[in-house]
C-alpha cells in the first residue's frame, strides 16, 4: 500500500508537494492497520481543484515513477524522458520523486533525483523490524548494496547514466527489492492522458482489460485474472455483477466466436438486453458512453482489488452517474470487498462524492502566482482541523477551502462586446 508520495519539478509541480495516505481519523474500518506500522492507512484519496490546477499532474507524476521502475532499463535511450516545470529554473534543476510503500508487511522508502540527462542519486531503504535498513544507495554510476544482497551485484553491469538502479535490480531481485519493485511498478492507471514522454507510458495494462475477464478459460494467454489460485474468484461472474450493479439494463454478456481474416478463430462480446419478452444482443459500440466507461473500469478495478494494488483514475466522474462513482469508492473503502488493501487515488469535479469521503481522504490543488501547483490536505486546511461532522460538499462549494474555479463575468461580457456596468 502507498503510504506517502512526494514530487518536485514535474509538469505544473515545481516545489515539493506531498500526498499522504496515512489516516487522520483511525477509528473506522476504511483505515487499514499493519503489524509493523503505528499508523493506519487509507484506501481512497480524492483530489479536487479547478481546471488546470494540476490534479492530473499529481497522478501523472506517480504513474511516471511507476513506469520508470518498469521500463527505464529497456526504454530510456539518450537521456531521461522527464517533463520538468517549464517556467523559471524548472528545466535546469533536477526532478525528485520520493515514495513510502508497505509491501508484504514491510515498509520501504525510495528516493530518486534526476535531470534530463542522468540519474543523479537513488536510495532504497526498508524497515523490517521498524528500524531503517539501507538496501542500496547510488550516486550517478557508483552504487553500494547492503551486505547480504550480493545477488544484486549484476545490477552494476546493467547500470547506465540514465537507468534506474531499481529497474536494473528487478532483473534478478531478491525478496526484499522484488517485493517493493513489484508494488511500485504495478500501479495501474485509467483515464490519464498520454504525456509528452510518450504514449507507451500511461496506457492501461492490456492483460487486465475487462474484455479478458469475460474470456477467462477460453485461451490461456487471455486468463487475465486466473481462477486457479483463487478459489471462489470468478472474473466473469464478478465483472457481470458490477455491470448489473450499475443497473444498465444488461442481463448477460455473451462470448461470440468469429473467424478473422487470417482464418483464426477469435472472440467478441455481446451484451444481452431484454424488453417486452424479446432478447437482443448489442455490441459494446452500440452501448451508451456511460456504459462503455463503466465497462472499461471493471477490469482495472477487479485486478487492483484482487492483487491489493494501487490504481489511479483521472476524472473518475467522466460519463458516470454520481451514484456509480460513489459505488466505486465503496468497493475500495469496504474491507469485505477490498480485503487486500487496494487503493483508489482519483481526481474529480463531482462534489457529491464529498458526501462519501472522510476529511482525510480529500486533497485540494490550486496554482500559485508562478503557475505552479500546490497541494493541501483538507484535514489540515488553514492550520485548523476540519470537523468530522462538517458537510464537506456544502463547505467546498461555498469556497471555504479555496480550490474552486473563479468566473470573471465582467471579462466575458467585455469580450462579447456587452456593457460591463450594472445597467
């Protein structure tokens, strides 16, 4: 589980901003506990703010770090594909990413500093007995491992100026480094637009798509959520249950075989609707935009819940009814539907979701005078703790926390050639 993420000099973020998943109000089921951690951890975080305030860039930064862990060894050629803050000294100063994660019951800390040409420094530590233990520390091409991690010695041969040591170490990871690398590199994304780094970075993991859930058992490569090691877990049944939960009029999902141009048998999905005693099968393209959006969410959501992974959703409310968005939050907040501590971190403009969030699950973005993103925890807004009983939606819309778009009606009237006075 993600405990903390801090980033500086990434897109609209210049100065360090920190997202914490540590619970302020610990006495509720949604806050999870660990044997080797004094604090309890949240499974949901919602980021609010005006358009262009940097909400998506915060998620993009975490997705970028996850991508870097997975792909820097094989994909980074001729430099580091970062996207620094474009104003002031942003292009000339390093970008820094820091993350704390609980993986297999152990807390890890990771920090990497890099610029457009090279990785400047990198450090990974763990706390197996609540005390810090340095696993490796890297300064440019010099790297030192903790005694006993000799199996990672081959990392030195793979290291280049623009390759993360963590990526290289994942080629032959021991249990300690491997657990952390899988947790950080396995973060899922949905709805994030491709960044300037390239389209490969933020695409959803294809093997976890909803379509593959319904094809379980038909072809071995398509067994995205294998049921062999999960008694009682049936991807198609759970996916269909979520479709029915949405009350979209879908009674069933049928797998239809067809022969492709190459003569090979392939499969497509049809959605069964019934009306006036008649059943009709529809292609996904014939369903509403809301249905298609909800269908696309099911695969990443079920994958995250099964594996206890974090998943990032940008604009979670896009094309979804507010009640569906609220149900999605409940899936992650409820220990019964989320027994492995999967986390949902999302951006939204839907203020009705504030009625389903605790004060420590809400974060606010704004831009300062330099055009840089700031991030504020609602639970500590203005230095005073927000009361747990406060109606968060009403207070947010009233502008009590800032992070609400301001509309200059006078400027609009002037642009339209209309009088701006009181007449």
